[in-house]
């Protein structure tokens, strides 16, 4: 003969409560750990599933402290693991922010990520970092994945590509993401939708070349990153502008392209000095390449700066640790990350696209000096 259970309403005004499960012994017994569900937690706490969900998923709806304590105690007793996707849907706002970088182990992106992380943490957001390794196809995949995860914002933290087809395709994906309520910000010169933090790459190139010409150098060489990156072309354009202003030239043989790495800098330095032995100053378009140049010169008994001056770009922490300390162009990398994250989290469909420009300055150190007599 069945037993009739009378429905009652919880003191928080929620749905009818369910009684404790049959055969559910106190403590952690009675329910297989792998099978624990939200309904099990609700029964253990003697509250409705809706009340248990509000407590576990951080709903903005108020729940009486007594009920909250019972739910949390049941969660602990049953070792319940909440469903992250359900939590995200239950909360009144998205908590994750997606960041696409070329490689977070690269010191440049590590410093930017510090700023991104700082602001994300201050706003209670979870940072999801995606390394693209400068593969445009992978960046497209990450945008789709982050959109599917309904992240609150996407930050593209690497320089843009000179690739019209890629730009058109990624913009279509980013617009679709924005239409779903997401926000986009970028660091560096892109032709993407969204807000932007623009470092003064061209002006920094002009300033560092002007500094070397001021020291008396007339034969300057450049070891540069990949041609497809806007960062490379912008910094190189600044150097060429300074050369023109000084009545000098920068022939093609004195510009060697490689990747933005220490090994790339060493290899590019070898090629540069082989083809242009008259060079008395080397401009590396990032500090990692400059460190590689210093290592190659030291290995070939070429004194820096007495025979060849070496300068870098970005002013990463390593610049003041190498011997000799590295003259470079300073960009506030951590601040750039912080600005980009702030823009992403304050994005709105009603404001126009925002652009924040970041200045560059030359930081003289031991690696640069006048050319040899």
C-alpha cells in the first residue's frame, strides 16, 4: 500500500521540498559518489532543487542563511562537484575571459599577460589563455571555441597579420561573437573589430634609430621579425623614416628577417654581418632577438659596444640583466595588458570603437656607444 506525501512550500517561497532519499544513511553513505546529482544534494539538505541550485551556482536571488548552510553542508557530505557549464548559465554574468596570444612563454606576452591577469582577478574573472604560435588557422579555431564557451570577452594580444583573407574571416567570427553579447579588444595594430591598445611601434623605431644616428653611427643594420606581422613592418617603417630624416639609407641587404626569438636573433646577426661587415650598430626589433645578437657577438669575440652597438625593443626584464645591459625601447607591456582587459570588460554595444595609444621611450644602457674610430 503506497504512502501519500504531502507537498509543503519552503520558507524561502521556493518549490515544494522533497524528503530525504530512501535508504540514505547520514554522513557520506547511501549514494554512490560518482552518481551524486543536484537532486541528491537537495534531498540531503531538505530543500528544493531550485534552492540548492541558487546556493551552488551563486544565483543573485536571496536564500535564507539557514538554508544556505544546509546546502553547503550537504555538498561537503556528498562531495558533490558542480557542473561548470550549469554554473555559468545560472549566474547573472559570464565569468571567463578568453585571451589569444602567440606564446605565453615568450617574455613579451608573459608581461602583457601579467596585466591582463591583474585586471581580470580584480573583477573576479577567470582567464582562459590560448597559444596560437602565430598560426592564423589556430586563431580562428580559438575564436570559435571561446565563442562556444560564452566567454565574457576575447582579447587578441598579438600583432596583426598582413593577410586580407584571414582578416576578413576572423572579423566575421568576431562580429558574430559581439552580436551574442561578447566584447573584443586587441593589442597591436589589427584591422579587427573591437577596441584597441596601440603601442607606438613606428615611433619607437624612429626614436631608437635617431638615437644611434645621434651617437655617430652611419651604417645601421636591422634584425627583424617575420614580414607578415604588422609589428615588424611598423617598427621597420620608423627606422626607415629616421634614416630618411638623417639623409641616410637602409638598403635591403642590411635588413635580415627571422623569427622573434633568441635563436632567430643569433642567426640573423650572422647573416647581417656576413653580408654587411660595415655595420657598426644592430637594431633588433625585440629584446629576445637582441639577446641572441649579444650571444653571437660574444661567441665571435666582437666587443659590444666598442666594435658593434646592439639595441633592442620592448624593455623586457631581461634587458637589465644581460651583460652588457641592453639599450632598448620601452613599452609598458604590463600596463598594455591591463588596459586591454579593462576595455574588454567595460565594452558596450552603444559606444564607438575605442583606441588607446601607448607611448615609447628610449632607455640607454651599456650595449650602445659611439662607433669605432
